[in-house]
C-alpha cells in the first residue's frame, strides 16, 4: 500500500469517528499516521491543526523535533517529516504519531508554489505560535516546545508569511 493510499485510508477512518473526539464534524485528520489520532487512541500523538493559509496551492510540510534544543531546525536532526498537498479549504489537521511521551517541537512550512525550494512567498509556523521577524526566523526552542502525555494532544499552528519587511499571520485567514 502506498504512503498516499495509507494517508487517505487513515483520513477516511479518522473522519468517520472525528465527531466523537471533540473535533468539528467536518474535520478530517490527514496524513499517513491519521489512525494514531483516531478516537480512543492511547499512544502519544500530536494533532497539528494548521490554519491561516494565504493560498490553497502547493505543499505542506510538518516536521517533528525531539527534546534536544540543539537539534531544533538543525539540518538532518528532525525526527519525522510529513508532506502533503494543501487542502482546498479549512484548517488542515495533520496527525503525528510520537515514539513516546515527552517534549517535542513542531515546525510547519507551506511551499506555496510546490517547487520544493524555499522562497519569499512561502510561509511557516511553529508549535505554540511564537512571533517571528525577518531578523529572527528561528524561534528559541523554549518558545515552541510542548510536553506530551499518552493520548492525542491538539497543537494549533497559525501560518505566518512575509508582508513587506515583517512576518506574521495573514489578516483574513482562509476558512
């Protein structure tokens, strides 16, 4: 079974039971690990709820970093990466299964044109939604770290994009 097929199957399973998990009835849990966020899941997982897209094009990348602050955003130090096309509307709820309880950080990137290369139009966001600036695109680990226990923890992330000489959320987030 391909990664895409597993992700779609997991999303369908999660969608069928999402109303019972305190999620809006329309919310589909996306990604190849969607089953880890299904109702009744006991193992640790993060349900990364991403909103505020400036465009409904390109690809979304969700990366997981572990408890070592020195590894945060360091090349080759991510624990996991989940990539998928940006959905046509609404927030995207992406499930990230965790190896154990503990401290983690999430980094999200919106590759607006789907080129696979970073450019000025791309957006980003982090767990705990720290404020970013052109001089500080990488927040401190202590501003993004989240502690997890068994079960599913919701992690809201609001996308931020360059606007002139500043970086921040789009005024009218896509809904």
